[in-house]
C-alpha cells in the first residue's frame, strides 16, 4: 500500500517541476475504493498498464491532427476580470444559466460591474457546438476545453513527459523509494489523467493570457490539474490572484486537499462552502488567513420533515460499485419488509442504462422500490430517512429532517462519511439487522435540531461580498 508522505516528498523535492506535479498518482484525492484501485495493481497488470498509457498518448497525438483549436467559444471579445474554471458533468446543466459549481457568482459579480468568463472541463462528452449554443444568449462567455491540444503541442507534451521520467527516476533514487512503488509512480507518469491535467492547465493559462484575466477561481479538491492551473497562470503574471473553491465535502482521510506543495502550486486563498470545511482545513496545514468561508449555491433553509411514511432515500455517488452496493443492500431488506419503501436516486453523472450493464438487479424490482424521476427536493420531501455512503446528499436530507443512515461495509473500512464530524443522531450500519433498527429508530426534536444546525454550518449562504473583499486586498 502507498504512503502519502512519500508522495509529498516527491512533489516538494527541490528538483521537482510541473511535469512531475502533473503525475496524478501522487495526488491522493480521496479514499473511496474506486479511487484507490490504481494503488493495488498487480505486477503483471502494471506491464500492460504502462503499454496502455503509451498507446493512449500516441492515439491522442493522431486525434489532435483534426483538432483545429485547443478550446472554443462564441464571443469575439473575451477580455474580462475573472475566469471561473468549472465542470460540465451532464447535459441537464446546458439548460441552466447558473453554474453547477459556482452558482450565480458570475451574475452577482456582473451586478458589481465585474465581468467574468467560465472555462468548462467537459466530463459529459457533449459536443462543443451543443454546449456553446445552449448559452449563446448568456452574458457570461463560456469556453469549452478540448480533450487534446494542437498536433505540435501534443507531440511536445508527450516528448517532454517522456524526458522528465529520467528526472523522476533521479528523484525516486535520491529519496530511496522502494522498487515497487517507484515502478507504479513511473508507470503513471504518462497516464491519461496525468496528461489531461497538463492539457487543462495549459488551455486555462492560454485563456487567461488572451482574456487579460486578473483573477482565476477553480474548484478545489486536491487534483493535480488545479495545482498546475495556479502554476501556469502565475507564470503568465505573478500578480494574478488564484482562488480555490472547496465545493464538495472534505472527508476524514482525504489528503491532497489538505497539504501544501511548493511555492507556485498553491492557491492564494481557499474559499470554503461552509464553516465545517473551514474548520477542517484550518486544523490541517493551512494558515487561518488563507481560508475564507464564502458559502455555497447548495445552501437552503432548514425545513420540517413533511413525510411520515416509511420511505428511505438511497443516495450513492457516481461510482458504480458504490451504487450497486447500496442498491443491493437496500434491495435485500426491501424484499423481506414490504412495508418499507425505498427511493433509489442516481447521481447526475451516472445513468441507469450504464448500471444495467454491470448488474441484473434492476430487471425485477419489488413494488416497494422506486427509481427516482424527480428532483432532489421532491425525493427528500417524500422520505423520512436517507441511506448513504459518500454522497453529500445526506446534508440536504438532514437539513429537511431525515434520519441519516451511513452504510459501512466492514469495521476496518476507512470512513468516507461526508458528515463524519457529527456523531449525534446518525446510525452506522453494517448488516440487515442494523439497517432495520436504524429505519425504525425515532430521533427526538433536540437531536434533529442538532443535525439541522450542522447542515446549516456545512453549507452557508453564498456571499459575493467575501469574494469582492479578497479581490481588493
């Protein structure tokens, strides 16, 4: 198994550079089983993995022949003050003017006479034309980042990354890293995710340069590309202020978001979505003055639980194994207890058709299991409890009075509970018997109030004044 301290030493080594910081293997973003799979590769699989990384990199070079531009946009004049680096995760976002991660911050800045653009990392694989057409009447210019650079840039990227493997080997030798972890690190130096991190950062830097941007705001989870964006932007102009926005839950054993790298790879300010995250980050490596709570578009006022029915919302993240584990766990219970209803809700980044390819449990579901077709607010309103693993949907749920039930498969499993800092009123279940007790459990008004108070601190109201104050500092 890996040691994050080893990775940190490599990243902060005196000889390390941006191509080594780009190595995504060295950035342990979280401890979900799916994220940790790459750290458990067998010796035989490593050989094929290295070959695969090389082949994919070469295929990208050929694909780039047909790519005329790094990124695309519709507006001719893109000069602005602020660039948001956000994400397109599903096509439903195309119908919304408010950004999925930054909410209406661009519009609020516009009201203050401050212009902003948004660069979108396209996870949804939607066509650039479709994306831009959906926002053609928007006052905020969108850029769609490309999966490749130009042909010559792709060749240069590949050759540079190959060349810096020798530098990485030298660092590994200097730090006396054992042979097996050293092989893993070197293998991922040409991985798709590593090269994509460099592509994202280079495109963002090019947009910044051409748009005369003064402030760059990225989402902040500890990914390699975030660190590279700060580095490349600062190379263009050291006076540009870089902000990282922690928008998602910070987990107990999450590492990369909590530790510093060398000068130039850190944001000037970290904005948090609430007071809970601010407190967690403040207790780690970060100085208190570098962390500022700005709030979140996910904030909502607490509401009293409307539903009295025995209905449990099952809310996994987008990882397939987590979806199937939670659905299977609740399915077993549903078949034995017909009076207990379940609503299965999918993450926006995953589809039912995709899940059906991995499991047959969806073919004949009992009548007390319902596949959600409603929005989150409606699902929460129809339930009295929530079964979750790593999804921050639990925060919205307890804010509306639902009982939180955290599914932990084994006692030695590392916690990925988004609300791990709050113990009161939460059930932790391992088996069917414990699930039954948790579903039947009553929570008194005082305990429920403490859960809602926690939710109010987890996401606080989005406050544009906080951002404005940091811009003038």
